C-alpha cells in the first residue's frame, strides 16, 4: 500500500492582508488532520465551528489570539482588513468562542484602562481624592472598592466601551502546543520564515513523527508550560509547583519537567526557603540539581549529613563537569570531618600558559579576542579567527547534516525546527549510531572534505542549532579543511557526541592557522580578571589529551 502523502505546512505571503489568518488556519488544519485522535469531542466540534465561521469572524478571533491576554476593549478592536467588526464579534459570541461583557477583576481592569478612565471609575464609586494619583497607585483603590470579579457595567456604568473575553484561549494553546511541541514558538514563526529571516531544512513528516502520541502527554506539556510561565510572571513557587504534572514516563517531557522543577528550586533558594529548595532538588533527576542540593547542604546541614549524601552518589554515572563539582564538595567535606583524602585528582593535565601585553582594546571599541586576532596577524603573520563554540560543532553539522536531519520518529514534527527534537538528549547518537559511524568513516578515506563543502554550499543559511553561518565563512572553512588533520576532527567530534548538550560550549576562543608550517592551534583568551570556567578547563584538558596544540593566553593591558 502506498504511504499516505503528508502536505508540508507553509507560511502565507505577507502581501495577503489576512496572512495571519491563513497561517493559523494552516496549523488548525494540520492538527485536526494529524492529531485529531488527541482532541476531545468538544474540542473537535469547536474547531469545526471555527472552520465554518465567515472569514471576518475568524480573522477577528485570530487577531485577538495573537495579542497578549484574554480580555479586550471593544474600542481597541479596529482592523482595516476586517469588514463589520461588530457583526464579527456577534458571530464569535454566538459560536461560544468569545464572551461579551465578561466579569473581570480589578487587576485586569487596571491593565486595560487609562489613567483618566480609572480615576472616573473610582470617583463614580464615591471614592474622593484620586484625581492626582498615578496609575500604579489606583489599583489599590480599585481592589479596596471591590474584591470580586464583576462585569464592566457594574464597575463603571458610564463606560464608553465594553469588554470582550476569549473563551477559546486554552483550546488554541493546545493546538499550538500540539503543532510546535513546545510553548516558546508561536505564530510569528510563519512570519519570520516568509520574511526570509529564518529558513529551515525541509524534512519529510511521517505519522510517527508527532510530538505527542497521547492526550495525556499534551496535557502534561501544557501543565509544564503553565507552571513555568506562572513562575516567570509571579515568582510564586508553591503555586507554580501545584501546576506541575506528576513524574512522567515520557523521557523528553520528564526532562522538561525537571528543568522547571530546577527553576522552582532556585527561586525557593533565593527566597530563603532552604527546606523547600532541598526537597525540590532531591526530587529532580538533573545532574545540576544533584550538585546544587549538595552545595545547599554544605551551607545548611552538618558535615556528617552532607557526607552521607555524597557517599550515596555514583560518581561514574555523572558527566565530567558534575564529577569535578562533586569531587570538590567531597574534598571540602573531608577537610571538615578531618578524613584523609586518598583519591588522586583526575584533573592533573598541565595546560600550556602564555602571556601577552596589549593596549586596552576597549579604547578602540574592540573585544580582547579581536585585539589578539589583530596582534597575531600583524606580528606573527598567522591568520586567527574568533570562533569559540562555532567551529567544531559547525564542521560536525556540515559533515553529518543528513544524519542530523533524518526524520526519525519523534524527531521532526513541524516545519520550523533547527534540528531534531532529540538533538540534545542522551540517546541522540545511539538512535543514529550506524549512520553516524558510516559518515564519520569518511574522515579516514578523505571524502569528508567534499561532503562538508557540498553541504556548506547547498544548505547555506538554513537554521541549524549546531551551526553559526556568519562565523563559518568560506575563508575559515577553506583553512580549517586544509590545516586541521582528519584525526583531530574525529577525536573532537567523538568528544562532542559524547554529550552534545554540554560539550557544544566551552571550546577555545581562537583558531590560529600557520600556512607556512601547515599547522593550526587553538587558543583560549583570558583578559585581566577573567579566569577559566570549569567547562572550559575540561575542554582544554580533553584537547590536550587528544594531542591538539592548545594554550591559554593571559592578556594584560598596558603599553606595547
């Protein structure tokens, strides 16, 4: 049987006055077609009603959906491309998609009204002395006058406008989540793509590629997003915590939940609620939470309790950076308990240190890295590039582009992805092991150079989370492929793939090419007062262990 074709969603041209409506209609149609089994009967019926609405009514609804909040003033709903807005509102109200004259609380009313309107409203309620108050001071008077939510007509009988509230915000939030698989992308992706500001690789979508396979997974994702948003808006840890779903079996949703749980713990710690912070860190599987909990115990608990916690942790299951932090905590605990330290530190690789004195680059509006690049070119005749974390992840992406953008189940589920959804998950390499192994074998045969060049030309400008096109110029690519040995690339790529999420950061600032010697070296630049971060040290040690020439250049400012 032939595989059913999947129509790729595309953005509407911006010269269409209703481009925003076309884009939302595209998403709604896509979700109904490919995720219909995850919608409830009432949601399906409501979306069907939406599709059946006249164009002006749908356009007005989408205009409101694209704005912030769920409440709107009638006099603020003015759009030249929409005919007969009052009738469109009536149509939406009859369909149950909006509510006319809804009850609203003082905070909402305060946000929607102007200063003069608030003063008039409060004075009509018999409260004097507000004619000189600023807007922020008027909220307390509103709340004192009425604590319950009321229709505007009861707040202010003489109001020259009425209020409208969306009744379908949660439904369209669900639709957006089911399409994008996250809460941070929105309808603007269509516009940015149409403007040409962002272009994405075209990936074939399969039914198995959906972001969610069950309705419960959608519910969990929405709850996680609401919890995070509530924390950002209000800083209320307990309320945000109550919104989180229980622990999840789905690995990627569980990781998303853990990230929010970590943010909640950090907020509790900042607020001085040590007991809550410790509990939230304890209930989190992230390594950052494990280390943060131990550090908090260092401050708040007896050394004996901390030692018991340290002993329960299996060092071998942690990534190198976490092992380093844990080792330091363990050493401090040993000193407090007067226990001998019998373990030899594994971080004993000696790093090459260099010094350089330059005029302060800030006087010329330069960063210290730029000044070093300039100095090396003028005084040493070598070509240096400030690449930091862009060179090796970019080369890896160019070599393994096809493997990265292979449409495995759950990897790609909408057209606005700059990489697979599992790019930074622990099983990314495992799921593509054979294909990546075969592709990396081109480093042995020498075919990798042609592959990288062809990808660089064919995919120029397409969004990729591992690749910065402005940095990876033709000149840089030419020198990198000519002077960096394939054996070095293989070793560096293997280290990258061991932990893409964390190893894509911390690489040296500069790559320096010496064409006369047919060689290259990497340089980490440190200005006055700057010091190596732990993840940078680990990269430098790893590179040294690979046999790559790498050094730390300590720059001071003075007269040269």
